[in-house]
């Protein structure tokens, strides 16, 4: 079965017929990548000149924008360039919000925007610790900003001006990944949870869901044997295209490429049409107990981390 679900949408208001929208939603929640080959995010000539890794703080993987505060981080360059970068990220945020609202109208009430990012650093050859190495297959999970079961939905657009595709790999379905790694992960004690919060390692208490997801993320990336032996599919995501994916569910790796925009959204698992496909449901079924902190405020902090 093909991991990509191509959908013919060529504008950011995402006008598609009802039947196609249903198919897109089914594919998305079942761990496919909704691929929009004709959906280009157009940059002005001025904005194209911002596509330089020299404008990204060398300590970071990308420039990010927090739509709630309106602040960017990781951007270098002149004041004018910083304003242009912020405007670009803000516009991408607005476009992706319009896209998700019209492609998946049932999500509308449940969407919380996370950060927006511009990734101009070539992935191939980028050095990093194994935990930050996105060229290894992984599912997304944030160490400092627990999601307490919320989904991580991401929109990407390849804005490479030199015709270069972004190369991704995908691995096994989430349930297979979970079966492989969950049995070896010890649970988290209440003491550990309190200490992580007390020492501000996490912004809010880490739920068991976050504990298991982060461990799966780290253990997938750490195991060279797993990375080498698991069956992978290689995808070429061309310039002038966009794609939408639940990165907490789809095992993915970014192998090479330069210049993408990305927007993260958080969604309650109760907003899903197929709740049995969520990582939360899969893990709770395997462990036979609840993994989230009940009655917790559901607006997550915006992850600054770059997993
Ligand atoms: C990732 O989410 O692991 C990286 C995706 C990308 O930058 O293409
Ligand atoms: Fe990732």
C-alpha cells in the first residue's frame, strides 16, 4: 500500500469535493501522508533571498515562529530580514490554518496552532546528537513540552528554488513500532515525574503518554540495528508541493533537502474520526491503562524543540 495519498488541491482554501475530503481524512488518520503535489506556497523575490542557512542561528535547525506570541526565534540577519522572515512565517501559518480548516472541517473547533518553522539548513551531512537526528526513522515526541495525548499534525511545503526535492523515508505502521519498542520501556514513577517538572526539564508534568512516546522516539533513533534492518519506503517530495502528516504516528526520517516551511497543529484525540488509529489508543490498548493526566488544561505549551 502506498504511503502517499495524492490529493488534487491547488489553492490554500483547499476546495475539494466531499468524497475526496473523506478519502483524505481516512488516509491521514490511517497513517498516510496526504500529498498535495500541486499546492505551491509562493515566495516573493525578496523572500527567496531569505532562503539562506546563514540567517539561521547555527545552534538551531530552523527559524521558528510562535503564532500565539507573534515572536520568531533562531533568526539572524538585519532587522529588515528578521521582519521579512516573521511576515513569511506568519503568512505560512495563516495559509496552513485555512488549508486544514477547509480540507478537514471537522477538525476546525479542535485545532491549536503550534510553531511555524523555516528549515533552510541542508539535512544531509548535518551533525547532531542521535536524539535530534531526524535522518533516523522516528515518531515525533517533545521532551520538554508534554502533549498529554494531543495529536501532532504537521503541514510541510517544499519551497526549494533550485528544483531540489526533499527526500524522506517512512518505516513501519505505528502499531508495529509500538509492539517492537513498548515492552522494553520501563514505566515512569511519580517521583521521576515530579523531579522532571521541579527541575523545569518539562514545562508541565510529563504524562505517561509522553513518557512512552519519548522513549519510543529515542529508542528508535538510538538503535542502529533497527534503523538498518527495518523496511523503509523512500519518498521524493518535490519543490512546489505540500504534504500533511500525523508525525506522532507515521515513522519518518528526513534524508536530504533544503528549504521547507512547516506548521505544527495540536488536536485532541477525541477529534479523530478513527480514534482507534491514534498512538494513544494503541498504547493504552497494549498497556491496559490510561496514559493521560485527566482534567489537565488541553492547550499545550508551544514546543521550541526541534524533533
Ligand atoms: C522531521 O519531522 O523529522 C523532519 C522533517 C523535515 O524537516 O523534512
Ligand atoms: Fe520528525
